[in-house]
């Protein structure tokens, strides 16, 4: 298989510099990584135009993110790229844990059927971005992608933002009513605004390599504590498409990164990890990890999303997955505000909900990273003894923390106060569970706008779209019987027991969840 | 003693983190003393002699 070929996107001199007609796009998006691209597509699906600027003209260099979680895939599916990603990606759900030579534990992340999307796929970030760019091109009227366009200055007033963009043809000012800062972990915008990340930096270094190998490894996640091929450390192996494997090797804080990175040192380790199978080295990089976030994600008309707002260590795959959930939460709200359908206060709920979800990701990623690189002799003692117990005592095995893999954040208790009468397993703030429906899937029929799901009951008169399901279905098992108000991002906004809600109650719940300023059309 | 079943549900990671946090800032001797107090407290919390003794045996031979 050929390695990924980067095809540069065409830079086109912008109308601001050539004197052509300037389009009026209400939203400026800085950064065409997964987050900026997904945001542009989601806004376009809501009919809102954006200009996306990126300083580069190729997709992600080096693969970085590979693991995409079920909830992210459901969001990608709503955006129209989920099926393509699953088709290309390596689907997996089983993780195996080794201590030394021995397998001590394995887990299955999706033990039940009846979901459209798998627990995880592995797909290199460059493919994810390529597919998102292709999808963005389905909206030529609404998405204006501008490559080799670097934000170098930013001003905001009560009414909007002005970004100064540098191009090969010089600088120009780009005006918008809102700006999404999706410019990654080294965010220029964060620096220009004088905002600081808060959180923890971990000392240990991790060597991350992609190798090309024709092997018969199963599609599983393999994690080692103290592997025979890398004494005293941890290692992680993942399979990617195109016969590429990702290998993470933990290094001592005292190891010399420049020495460790040399092929003559890397290759023997990997050889042992893959049991002597022939391979070639595709990409090697060294990382230290942080678990940090901004105190707030919304700063007037500048809204941070993805790595510009928060960064986590990759154990648990919560970085890119968290960022895509930011977009899912933000796009419908920003679209409603821009269209004048909702009060700007709605954007505060993005801040509240995603800060909460980010803290969940930070907590989980920090604990995993601590477990792998204990900070004190006592922490190491507990870790090592837990591993020792795990060999013969099953209770200890689930306590071994090699990364708690990204799960959809529940916003329970963090969304606008709402009736919670469903009586089943789901509550306001939860992401909607999927279920089979008419030969397809439930989530394909929800989202994009507010709608009502009526399970085993009839919906009262309403202007919302209604989906009615019987009480003898997997959906009924996963939701319970009742009426469920579903947000555009496929989260439950409110629920009622059968017969409990009339038109007025439903209307009030929509109003509370959407900060609506206009009557339903 | 039932060391086969994991009993902490979704709280396992949180409890483990709290356990580590107990030791934060302590010297080695202070940590050892804390662990001793903790064992005595948990022995009493378990209560039943046969279960406590099974735990003793398991701890003595982690690879038994
Ligand atoms: C080794 C590694 C492994 C990882 N594995 C996973 C994983 O398995 N799963 C997962 O979910 N996440 C993973 N992550 C995290 C994931 O890569 C990031 O969370 C993700 O890339 C964030 O996307 P983003 O769009 O916010 O930022 P980026 O992908 O960094 O994109 C930012 C974009 O902004 C552009 N830009 C920057 N500054 C400017 C400027 N001034 N003007 C214009 N454009 C600008 C850049 O060119 C870039 O295209 C991993 C990260 C690393 C490092």
C-alpha cells in the first residue's frame, strides 16, 4: 500500500485583495483541522455561511489522532461523512492488557448490538480531514475555504470581529459577527487575547511511531505494562488502515529524547514489540502531554473549540473526540443566534456544558496518565501491587487504568432545567442512544433540529417534527416509554411520562432549551 | 474472600484517585503509617474473620 499522498489545496487570492465581490459570511472560522472543518459543515447544514482560514494548505501532517469514538462517528454521520469513515477505518471494540508477557485483562467496549456506529474506528487524522474537506465542498455557497491564510491579528467590538489575515499576496481584514477559534493547541488567538491554559503537564515523554507492516494482528487495542521489549515502561499498539500500526512507547523522564528518537534505537524496540515481523518506519515523534483547558470557552464574539480550548493526553482518545462534541454542541446554538432565532445567552450554555464535559475528559485522561507514570514512590507502589494482584485476583483487573476510552459526555444536571418524567434510563442532558429502526437506525432520524420522540404513546399537537415508535422495540428498552424532546445535537432536552405533556408544556421546554426569540415557524 | 468480583462499579477510578491523594505530601514513613491505619480500619469494616483472613492470605501471596 502506498503511504498517504498529500495533495496541496489550491490557494486562491481572496476577493478582499483582488477587488472581487466580497461575500458576507457571519462566521469566521480559524483553523481547518477536524474541529474547524466540522464546524463549517454543521453551520452550513443550518444554512449559515462561514469563511474558514488555515495557514497550511495540506491536511494534518503526521497522523496524530487515530481513534474515533462512537459518539463522534454519530456526529460525523449527521454531518454526512460517518459512513465513509467507517468504511475506510479499522473497526475495533476489544482492548487487551498485558503485564510483562502475560495477558491480564480484556474489555469489550460495545457488548450490545443495534447501534449504527461501532465503539471505535481507527482512522488517520489526515483521512478524517480529507473527507471533511470533500464534504465541505458540497456547500460552495456556504463554505469558503481559504488556504495559506494565517490569522495574525484580531479585534472585536460589541457587534462583531475583525481578523487580520496574512496570505502570499499580502494582508487583509476579514469581518464577521462571530469567530470560532479552532486554531489548535498552540492557538494564535489564545495568545493574542492573553488567555492562558490551566492544568497539569506530565513529565514523562512518549515516543509515538507509525510503522508499515503486513501482519496478521487482530483489530484490537493492545496495552502493555512492563513489556518484555521495553522494560519498566508502557507500550500501546493500534492497527490503522493501509497496513499502518501505531506504537506508543513511554520513556523515562530522564531519557534523552534525541537519542531515543534515532532509528537505531527505535527500530529494535519495535522489532521486539511486533515479534520480529518485517516493517518500515513511517513517522516518529516525541511528545510530553498536558491536561489543560481555558477557564472559559466563550469570550464575547470569539468562541474557542477543540484543542485551542482544551488539550488532554491521548490515553483514552479524548482530544479530537472531545473537540467534535464541542462542535456538535456549538453549531446549532451559534446558527440560531446568527439567524436571530435565539438570544446570545444561548452561547453561555455552550460554555457551561462543554466546560463540564472537558473536565470529565481531563479527569479521566489525568488519572490514566498518572497510572502510567506514577508521580511518587507511593503511587508507583500502589500501581505495581495492583498489577501484581491482578494476575490472580480478577477484582483488580478493571482497576488497571491504561486509558478510559472516550465516552459521550452526559450533560445531566448541566442543561437548562427541564421536566424529567420519562421514567426510563435516559434523562435530560444525555446523548440519545441509538437503536434499529425500519431497517435503518434511530439516530439517522433525529438531530439537526428540535424534534419529539414519542415511544409507546401519542404526541400532542405540535409544530415540531414527531417520530412515533411502538413500545415493543429496542428503542423502548433504551429510552423507556414516554415523550422525549430531542435537541439538534441529539441530546435529550426534556422528557415526560405518557400523557403528561400537552402542547404548552412542550413549547415551554423548547423555549427553555433554545433561548428562542421567535415563534416556531 | 471474594477477590474474583470487582465491586466498585463506576466509582473505582475515583476511589483509587482518592487513595493516592491521601498520601500526597507525606514522607515514606508517614505513608507507611497511614497504610497501617487504613488496613486496621478496613479490617474492622470487613468484620467477618474468615474474609479478613482470606485477604491476609491473598496479600501475602499476590502470585499464589
Ligand atoms: C500523538 C497524538 C495522538 C492523538 N490521538 C488521538 C486520538 O486517537 N483520538 C483523538 O480524538 N484525538 C487524538 N489526538 C488529539 C487530536 O489530534 C486533536 O485533539 C485534534 O487535532 C484537534 O483538532 P483541532 O481542529 O482543534 O486542532 P488542529 O488539528 O491542531 O488544527 C488546527 C488548525 O489550525 C491551523 N492554524 C493554527 N494557527 C493558525 C493561524 N494563526 N491562522 C490560521 N490557521 C491556523 C493549523 O494549520 C491547523 O490546520 C492525538 C494527538 C496527538 C498529538
